């Protein structure tokens, strides 16, 4: 059974791994010109359900070795004051839990490498048209290449081309949460080791943290704004927009903005959710941010992408390739988890970006207080809210490989 997956970052490789394990024939098309080398993007969280998937793939030891370690946090406030917070006790409290923080680019590189000898990857290409009939889908690619597949899966992110081709314009399914995220690489000029510097202002924050075993650091910007009109492919326009939002901020911000002008991996995007009544239509379905993005940086999208890829492959295996049955089971199994993550995201944004000068200081003091409480109590307090929503999912066991040949691809 030939299955085309659009997107080779996180959801796509996870899905491809499990599909080939169950006897399907996945092909991954990825618009970036070459395999990822790691360390790009910002740090992302893998909560317990995603870590369990990685363990079943045999990748958990490697991911643990690559995890981001943060031992201290410095809050730098607009009045020139700062608050230093030792995070080691909190980190120790969670040491046995399956919660990992890792650079998104490194996660993608590990997943691509783990599937490279099992799955066909086509880099530097993308889908331009889809034409479905009763027995399959004819696909045209940007390169001019064509192909026919039994199923097409959109794992191509927040601005999914597959979703646009099948479900219509992005504006009809994207819901802005009132914030924006920007990320870029810069030299580690502050010589940070395992600590993060957080610059706080009303309605906007910026952070700088080191990239382990390199001379680089990553800058992350989060700010509140109503929906802005910009092209997510126009990087220079994004840089101008970021500079305009932070133009009145002092301290390290001007230096960070200058570095973003030079960062070749800079990007800026809206913190938006994708909301669809169904992620499937005919022989096409969506996985990860393409189908149910809870909001970049606030809703656990990476965890949902990993779990979604695992569950979709499992559903297809259990249904013997009968796509309508499988897609329905996939949506049923994942739907409540998606809703809980989606509902938690606005609260993360609301608490994380201060709305007033008072909240600037309250956030810093609350974090410092948390580190001084007994570890068990700190862990209990942190386990609520978004963390609880993202960690609470009972991952089903692997499916038995189906006899796809005998089922005639369940068309």
C-alpha cells in the first residue's frame, strides 16, 4: 500500500517509521533541499506520551543524551533589576519523569536518520495538486514529477499545503490566540552554559539560551499582538515586524534584534490554532500541526505530532489499510487529547507574557518561591494545568502487523 506523506520534520518521520513497521510503503516528500543536520529551531517539549512513543522506537536514550539542560534562570526586568533562580531542584524533581526538552532541529534530524534506511525521502519537492478517484490519488509535485498513491497524509505543519488543497484556505480554519513567536540563532556572546536569560516587558518577552556543545545560542521572542498582515515566507518583512514590536525596549534587546537580522534560520509566526471538525476527507488525512496545531510554543504541538503519527499508523494497521475505518478510529482516539491541549494553550500564553509591570515581578517571585519549596510540593504544583493536560494520555499498545497483501490494500 503506497502512502505519500507531505512533511519530513516530526510527525512525518514518526508516521513513516510505524507505517513501514506495519508493512506499508510510505514515501516522504519534504520541501527543504536536504536532510536536517540538527540544532535548528527552538527548544520543544516531549511530554510522557511522546516519550513513550520514542521509547518504542528505540530512540529514547539518544533523545535523553541530546536533551536541553537548564540549571538556572535570570529574569531581567525593564527597571534594570534582575532575579536569579536556581532551577536544579525542580529539574531533579522531574528527573524520573518522561518529559524531555530538546532542540526541534535535533529531534527532526534524529527521526530522519532513524528512518532513512527504511523510508524513501524526496527532499527539495512539494505537492502542488491532488486528484482523487475511487482507487487512489494522482499527485503532481512542484518539480514536475507525478505519482499515484493509495493515501496522502499532510504532515506539513501550520501552513499545510495538503490542508489548503483539500480543506480550503488557511484563514477558514486558523484561529489567532493573540500572540507571535520569533526564533533565531546567534553567537553565544554572553557565554551562557546551562542557564537561560529572560528579558521581560509588558506584553512581550525575549529569551536567550545556549545550544549545547556549540558556540551558538538561541533567541526566542514572544509578544502579544492582534492579527498582523504578513507573508510567512517573507523573512525580511518578519524581521522588520519584530524590530517594530521591540523598538522601545532596552537592555539586551537591541543587540538581539541586530543578531536576528543576521540569523539565517530566523522565522516569525503567529501563535494560532488549527481547528477542523474532521482531519480527514476521502483518502487524505492530516497529522500534527497540519490538522490540529494547538499553538506554537504554548500547546504541546510536538507531543501531539508524535502521538498523532503513532496512532494514525496503528489505526491503519488495525484496519488492514481500510482508510475510512482507520481515519475514523484515529480521530476518535486522539480527539479528546487534542481538545485538552487546545484548551490549555491560551492559559500558557496568558501567564507567560506579562500584561502589567506588576505581573513582571509576580512571575519572577513566583518562580523563585517555587524553587524554595520542597521538591515534592514543587512537582505537584507544576503538574497542574497545561502540564497535566499534555502528560495525561494512555498510549495504546502497538498493533499486530496486518496481512495487507491478502486484503488487497483494503480499497
